[in-house]
C-alpha cells in the first residue's frame, strides 16, 4: 500500500516511517468512515492508550526517582489525558489527514479535541504494532518531549482543582453555564461562566465547551489566588 503525499508528510512530522502503511491509514480512519472493507481506529485507540500509559509511567519514574506515588499520579494523569493527546496531535497537524465522514467533517471534526486525542492514541498503537514497544516509546518520548520534565504534581485539570477548592471550604461544586455561542456551526465559539456558591465568577471563551469550562475554572482559580 502506498501512502498519499499528505500521509508521507505526516510521517515526516512524526519522525517515523511505517513498514506497514495500512496501519497508519487505519489509525487515521474515524468510525464515520468505516465500512465492511475499511476498519476504523477505535481498537487501535484502546491499545494506544495503554501503550502511552506505560511509556509515561516509565518516563516519570526515570525523570524523578525520588517522587512518591502521590506526586506521580497527577503528573501521569496530566500527560495521558485526552487534552494532552489532542495538543500533541495539533503540533504534528494530525487533523489535516484524518479520514472523516461528510457529516463529521462539516461539523468541524478535524478540530475536535476528542477526535484528535483518539487519533493520536491510535497512531501510537499503529507504531507499536509496526515496530514494537521500543519504536512506540521512541515516538511518544519524541512527541511529548519537554512535557515530562515540565509537568508538576499539581498539574491536575483546572475544573478538578476548583471543585476541590470548593469542597475544602464546605461549598457545593462550582456551576458552569453557557452564556453565549457564536461563529459558524463548523467552528463555534462557546462562552462559559464558572460560578461558586459564594458569588465569585469568571468567564472564558473557547472552541469547545470543555476548553471553555477549563479556561473559566482556571480564570476563577487565578482570581481566588489573587484575592487570597
């Protein structure tokens, strides 16, 4: 099987050339494009998630031999969560080569965080099947790069941190309210207001509700820190 020029360019960005190109094609095929003769990337995503987890666990242990399990766990979660995978996918411009059905493509699927994160995990699995664990580990460490050394034990997502802040003070969980939506259907912008029972609020706008909620939570945490 010969890869298209776009996929060969992706190989260059990944720093890896497949001996079995069909694995890369499958890793980039969303379920909206699957058929009896074309497999999608869901099973590869399942495998890639586990490979990524093992590589990150090894990398964190090697980077900080003195870290406790309590310190390592949140760092690990920050490195393997879907948002991190999607960020790496954006860095290698994975979205431009995703194979999507028409409806998914028209709804902005190439920019959707979940689709990008899933595809990145599937690509990791494809390299694992093509070159074994050593090849997959080299790929992950190359793409995740400085993230391993930069992540801290408090690197949990902002929504979790804000909820824990509220619970520690006997408050109910914060609320997230969509206050505005703008832009075309294929590239919407969501504005979310994060609110605490005590009345503190913060707003943020992003291309997905999840990103907007996280940004609003981070803005509110920053405001609380300054007030403190």
